[in-house]
């Protein structure tokens, strides 16, 4: 009789522990917990304890600290037809966790793609001489140019640094130098 009661109490405690572990999640510091039910974001929670409905809701942890896309290599052609290769370091962060989880499962890839496309458009509008002379202000415009697109994915580009630039020596460049 005592052993049966002990077994029942032990089983009840084990079931309570499993349900408790399924109900409570811990959102680490520097993260945001995004609760998803049936494919839709239902709520967000900053760091701390988070109560969820087991088997009906899942939690995506979103890092809020800035991250880098490093290095990002981009080949492009200037307005005067010279091919250049730029190596960049891109610092970005999530600004809206709910949008970031819902719109882009891989926000880092989205940010890299947007910066690369923006760079292609900006390089195509400038001659090589202007690009080399104004490279700091040119690179400084990238976060502003990328903002409307990356903000729709719940992110922002904080900073872009030019690590390296190579110019391909070809007939177009030789013509410019002559």
C-alpha cells in the first residue's frame, strides 16, 4: 500500500515537472523571446521567464546585440566600365524581433543581400576617380540607402566599413590612365 502510494506520488511529481518544463522558458539576457502560435507571432517577451502553452506555442529567441556580416565581398562595375572588388564589414542589429522572425528566418543573409544590391547601384552611378576620391562618404551612405528595405525585415544597418578595394586592370582602366 505504501509502495503504491509512493509510486503514484513519484509519477505525479514527474508529470508535474515535465509540464512545468514545457510551460516555462527562460529568455536569456540580450535576447527577446518571440512566441509563435499556428505560424503567427502572438507576443514578445524581453529577457526573463516566459510562460507558453505546451505543444501549441513555440518560442524563437532573437539576439538583440549588433552582429557583423564579415567579410562581404562585392564585385561591381563603375559608370566608366571599370570592374572593382570591395570587401566590407557590415554591422547590423534586429530592431523589431516580431517582424524579424516572421519576415526573415535568416536576417543576416537578408542584410548582406540588401547591402550588396545597394552597393551595386551606388557604384554603377559613379566613375572610378570619384569613387576613389569620395570612398568614405560613399560607404557612409550605405546604411541610409539600405534602411527602407532592411527595416521591413525588422533590422537596421548600423555601420559599414571598407576593408579592402581592388581594381581590375583591364582595357577600360588603361584607357582612363592614358
